[in-house]
C-alpha cells in the first residue's frame, strides 16, 4: 500500500512538472499575447569580452577576457555580445586578425561593440584588406569602434562585404578614418543602417563599393553621419589618392530605396553624394565644399529635400565640368524631385545644375519646388534638356553674372523672362546670412530676403534645422525657415 502511495505521489509530481514547463515554454497558449519582436535587433545570450591584456586561452569573461577581437568574434553564437574593452588592437594578418563573425538570427542578433565610454581602436597595417569582413553575414550589429591605420601603415578598407550578399546590418557610432581605400565597402547589401558614424579621410571614398550582382544596395538608411574628406589621405600622406574621384557616398546601380538623412558630406575630392540607385531620398543634409559634383542622381524615384548644397570646387578656382546638382538617366519617364533645397555656387563657368545633358532624347519628369538656385560666378545657368517634363513652382533664382538664368532645350530665359514660367517663380538676391565657398557658410535667410513667406504650401513639415514650418500658406523658399 505504501509503495502504491509513493508511486502516486511521484506521478503527481511528474505531471505537475511537465505542465509547469509547458506553460513557460515558447508555445503560445490560448489567451496569451505573442509579443512581436521581428523588427527589433535582439541580443539575448551570453556576453563575452576582449581586452589588450587578455589571453585567447581565457574563457572570455569580464575577469578573464580574450586578447584578439577576431578570436572572440569567431566564437559568437546568435544572441551573443562581444564587448571590446578600451585600448589599441593591432591587425596585420589576413587570416588571424580580420574580424569575421558568424551570423545572428532575426530574434537573436550578434553584437560586437566597443566598451561604453572607452571606444577601442582597431589599427590596421601590412596592407591588410579590411578590419571587419561581413560578406555573406546577416543580423549583426557593429558599434562604438574606431578603425584606422597604425602610424601611417598601409591599410585598405575599414569594413567590407564584397564577397557575397550581406543582410540586416547595423553600423553605429563608428569612427573610421585614414584608410587607403573605403571606409565602408559593400557590393550587395540588404537592410543596412549606418547611424551616427564619422567616416572620413578615406582614399577611395567614405561609403561605396563595386557594382553588385544581386540588386546592389537595398533598404538602406544612413542617418546622423559625416562622410567627408575622401581623397585627402592615402598611404600615410595627405592625398590625393590613386582613385580619381573619391566620393563621400558613391554607389553603383541598385534597386534601393536609399535614405540619407541628417548627414554631412563635405570636402571630398570627388562628389559629395553620387547615387546610381533608384529611389534615393536625401534630406536634412548638408553637401558642401566638395571638389566635383555636389549631388548626382541616376535612378528614378529619387528626391532631394531640405538640403543645402554649396562650395563646388572646394575653393579651387579652376574651371571644371562639375555641377552642384546632376540628374542623368537612361530610364524613360523616370521621376525626380527637388524640394525646399538651397543651392549656391561661386566658382562659375559651368551649369549650376544640369538635367539629362548626356541623355537629351530620354524623357523624364522633374519637379522643382520651393528651392533657391544662387550662382554668383559667371555663366552658371540651370540646364534642362528639352525632353524634361518640368513642374517648377515657387523657386528663387539669382545669377547676377550670367546672361541666362535657365537654358531649357533651345529656349533661354533671362532674369526677367524667368517670370514667364509663372507658378510664382522669382528672381532676386536671396540674402543669405554668410554665403561661402571652401569654408563653412551660413545659408539662413536675412530678414528682408525675397524668399521669405512666398513658398508653396506643398512644403515639408520642418526645415533643415528640424524647426517646424508654420501652419497655413506662409512658407519660405529654400532649406531654412526664417
């Protein structure tokens, strides 16, 4: 009898245990809400550490860290985090030192980040290809790292993924500088975010890459970043680099969309932003003092909004074929927009903007609204091919040293004739606070500017500074609201 009672008690315990376990398992029970975390980069696993005074024979704990970031990265599993403690890490060997992490999953990202408050430095040498290779990887966060060369040593890319397509990447709070080729070099990539990062003094360009084979760049956000001084460094010297046109941002034909927001691209020896992608959206950004073109767009569905462009030539007085804005495509009936954008050019001797100059017979649709085009140098009108289907509303033009303000196919428009385009287009000095070329300018409007309170109501809700535009009809022309 006692044996039967004992077995009954054991049976009850077992039943209770399995019921309890089932309740806390991942299975969804009736009446429970399943929390949707598919859009969040989750890391809910073990945390490991690397330190300059660590050892790869250690277990990788806080007290007993590993020595090499590359060693630690190879041991990460989905959901794991690797903290690289403050200090300097030399990278010189392709097989031993390049960081090649495994991939995470949609609910368990892998994170590699620098220690909070003590950003570590990865120092490349011996013509090392890259510090971090993300080819074919997915669901990865790379944060809070400085990547540069070791005392002027040859070092090529900061981060690259050119071997096979990368997916779901976050690059945040990075400082990549003084590398010989690209700061970030990617071919095919989907769902990439570059956030609050400074990528400067790169020989071949800050952000770019070769032509992709699988859609190129898709679903991209670059926000709060600085992509500048490309070509001003190369192999331990101040440049120029071996690459002819190092851009702040320059990518080959892609499907997009590409969003570049709250970003600065200045003093690049090539273009500020050169996007061959469809659906490129540039807004709340400053593209200034780049030697070649300011912004170049090639793909349909592209738009520039609340953006300031100035300083073509970067204070070099030579006449060049470059322009502040270039739009050119072979895609018939492609769509482009320029909204509440301020453009100023001092150099002269070229079109301040040209559209379909090399594709004269290919029709496209172009909307220019609430924008300022100021060309203070000689012979700097806007050029539009006759094939451009133009909607131009509430814009302000100022070309005091140009006979024509606009060349539209075989028609020329002077400062007085620009009013014939109707739709509230105007001519006059925009009265910028401090226009400049080669140096930092201030393109807010003085109190008596003719651009104040005459813009179209079809304006973005805020301006380049993030200030709300007033309700009603009284909007300013240009990137800034007075």
